[in-house]
């Protein structure tokens, strides 16, 4: 090949860099560069290998006299960030980088250069090829897909490496060695928008001339972010007139500061809008005078499209972009020049399906910073909406929309480490929900609507006319927690009975979370119920979110109803005792009139049980040491009990509808203690607490059986 770089030192490093620059090597497209490195190793007579991810290892023996030294591992990555100017025709999948020597500067013609981490690849090749360099045994590791999440490094098998020390060669400045590490994460934001017929004057906004750079190494240079600047311009115009966004396209990669941004919008007055854009340009150019002086902002008339985004969605999106932070967050007070935390509004795109997409990148050398930045909640209207099938596909990688068979669905769930509960029927819907429950909820930090729940977990909800396996139900999530539930009520009595029977079967298999068979409700449905729907969200959940409370019990206004000043009495026959062994408190006992006229008792069993069979059940008095709600369960309470053995017993009971945990601590109850452990919500329940159940006017009532506090733990019931 004809080299562009001539008469420059180090000649071998620059020659290798020019050779690899001619090879397309975007993330995921490293096969060609991997084969080039294998060919290079063969010509040098060096041992080499390449794996399925196109990671390459090349080994070089120690130079004479250094054989006694331990091997040293050198590491760099072969992929590069692929970004180009809007007016440049370049296919990163097929075209090499066009290098330009500009004085003492080597740059690319309209694209990224690929010096991160091409410089490492070129340097390692030079080390491997040089014959006059003293060195220990070298193990050069060239990893792939670093720019999109260290995929090659994560999948790399170091089985044949002997080195115990590694030099990572992903540092920008020459002659600098950095000891440290910076972690990062990305946030993907999708907004579904409503489009309406175009009205107004069409304008095209272009932000150009910025330097960009790496969102890690260059973020401290206070360079302009094209997406933020475009949002600033549109927001300034929106304060003076109505603005309806049509499309937006800025930035490409999570680790690149966006240099360019294009937007098309409808405005009430294009001339006035251009004047406002010019004023914003003056202000921003002044702000970036020394860090990014090449900025240009143009706003010109454009051809009117057929549609634009509606007022509400456009306003919400522009406000969100305007408010999203970008740039340096914190710098080190100990090490000069070290960025501790940063944020990058990396990309804004109008997708082919019409949705708006934001790629947001966070970096920090301190985990707590990263966690904090990633947990900031944006409540700006226009929350993402995903069906449960879409959510599982996005976060788990399993497309249940392409699966029709129950067994295939269960197998797909098992393949990603999801196990269905023992009591759950092995169906498509249960497999889908298990994947969502175990793998997706943890990702739902920002406000998100999840729609179309499986029939199996929505027994009271109307089926979807689009897919009868799903229902017309949604829940919305914030900070990984469900904050509200809404659905169209099922008003088909035949379908409702079938679902109740499925719930009964599941209950018989050990799931106390299921619905009970309600004949009165079914009778009412048979008479007829109009289309009905509703939503439930308690203010306590919102308070829980805003205060960061771990349990809803911490934010309930009246968690207990016990008086602070309990009256004292002297006569034992006139008092009751609460508190058990931890210290009794006397309270006045008054006869409470009870109306049993509306009580409905279930018929007695007609089948006899022999005494021998009954006597096998071990009924014991137990003291409630602690009680708490089970996470992700609306019904289950977890009891830690003193059963007299000296070892705590854990029992789960589905009575949260009737009791708050605080009410039950210190109570003396009755439990069957010789039942085999039964897993419930990942917890082994070792026994059963005894309750009394009846109905009043069709409503189920339950009372946990409680005993005199004087009865000791472990006392056997006969």
C-alpha cells in the first residue's frame, strides 16, 4: 500500500497504525483486523490464536538475558468508535479511514480517527516485531468490542496466559501511565409519540463545527454537546412560540461527545425562530470561546413534511432534553486532571417506528457516584410504554412473540436462568411473567408503563382482542417497584369461572397468592356487568418513592392503632395481657358486642378422618418473634416464630390483607409444625399457621387463631 505518513518517528508504530486504519474495524466487525494480526504473527514466527469473539493473543519469547523474568501481559482493543460528519459519505463496514497529515497533526478526513485504541494495537505490533528491544516474555492481548461494553474482554478465556501483571494500553497521552479504573453505564430512553397533520412553518436546525471527542478522556475539556445545544435552541424558541418537533438526529455512540445534530420542526414564525437561534448561537459561542470555538448554528426554512409530533409529546420531549445534564459532574481534589464523574447526552434519534430515542452515558471512578447518577428519576410526562413481551425481549433477549408452544416457552425461560415456581402451571404466560419478574423489573428505574400481562397472572382482567393469551392490563414502575395497577375488568362469567378454577388448581399446588373461587361474584357476573375499568395507586406508594423507604410500612400514616397511654387496672380478672415474654403490658378488657347474624359458615365435612390420621398433625403454640411483608408479594407475611425448640421457625402465610405485620409481633398463635418445607417466593415455609375463616355478605373474613399469652411456646395442642 502507498503510505500517507512519511518521514515521521516512530516509523514502525505509524506504519502499523496506517495499515490497521485501512481495515474496517467498528465494534462487532473485527474479523478482518483479527485475521490481519494472525497473518502478522505468522510472518514474525510468533505463536498466536483467535477466538470466536475475534480476540487475538500473540506471544513473544523473552529477549536474550531476560528469560528469567515473569511474562508481562500487554492489552489493547482492536475496535474503534465509528462516527462521521453529516456531509461525509463513508461506510464503516467496508471503507478504511482516510488519513490526513496536517503539519504535526494526524487526523481523519470527516470521520473518527480510531487512535483509541489503534495506537495500542500499533505499539504492540512494533514491540512484537522489533529485534533490538530488551524485554521479558510478552503476551499481547487484542480484545474486541470494547467500545460497546467490553464484550470481548468479558468473553475472553485466558487459559494459556502465564503473566501475572498486565499493562492496559488504553490511555491517551504518550508517556503517561495511569493506575485506576473508571466504570460506566448507559441508559436507553424510548418515547412513543403521537403524530398529527403538519401545521405551521417547517424549519431545519443544524448544529455544526464542534470538536466532539471521547466521553471519557475529553469530557473535562468543556467542549460543546451538539444535542444539548440543539435542545437549548428549540427550548428558547418554544418560550416565544409554539414548536412541534418532527425529527431529531444527533450523535452516534455512547462514548463520543456528539459533534453534530440535525432537527426538523414546525414553528409559528420561521423568521422570528431564526432570530432566536442566532441569539442563542452568540451566547453559546461566547461560552465556548476557548474550549470549542468552531460552533455554528443555522436555522433555515425546510420542506413541510406530512406529519409532526403533537403539542403535548413535543413539549415534554424538548423539556426533557433541555433539563438533562451533560458534561463534567465532579473532578478529583486529590489528583489533578482526574475526572471523577461525568454525563454524556450521547445520541438523540428518531427511529424508523416513529419513537424518539435517547442514549445517555454515565461514567465515574467512584461506584457511589455512578449509582447516584443512574438513580435520578425524571418524572417529565411522556413515560415509555412497553408490552411485557417487548420488555422481556429488550432486557432478557427472549422473543416470546415468536414462541407459540408452552414447552418451548418454559425451555426458553430456563435457558436464561429463569425457573418457574413449583405451583405455577408450565405455560407460555407463566414463563413470560417469570422472565419479567426475575430479569426485567430490576431495570425499570425510570418511570415505565408495562402493558399486556399474561392471563395466568391477571385472573380478573379482560383478554386482549389482539392476543387472547394476554390481557388489557398495565402497571407502571419507578425505581424497580410497581407503583400502580390498572386493567379492564373481565365481565364474561364463563371465562371468569375458568380462570378461578385455574387459580384453585394453583392454590392446591401450594401458591397462597392466588384468587379464591367466589360464587357470589360469578353469580353477579351472570346477571351482567357493563364494561368497567380502574386504577389503583395509594399515596403511600408515592411517599415511599420520594422518601426512599424500603418498606411501605415505614410510610403508612397509622401503622398501628394501639393507644400510647394504656390504662392500668388492679384486678387480674379485669385485665388482658399483651407483649408476651418481652414484658407484659396491662390493658383494660371491655366486653365487645358482636353481631353474628350475618355470618356464613362453610358446611362441615361429611367425610370422617380417623383419630390416628389426625393425631399425626403436630399442633403447637408458637410466639411471633418478628413479622414482615414478603417483597414482591401483596398477600404473604413472613413469620419468625419461637416454637419452644430453641431454633427459629419460619412460616409464610397469605394473610396480609387482614393484618399488618406490626399487629402480630408478640402474639401467641397455633401452628402445625410437622409439615414438609414448602418453597414460596424463594423462601421455605416450615409449617402452617391456623386461621378461622367465614363469610359475611359474600365477603371473606379471616382471623388468625390466637391464644392466651400465658401459654408457653412449644406447648402441644390436643
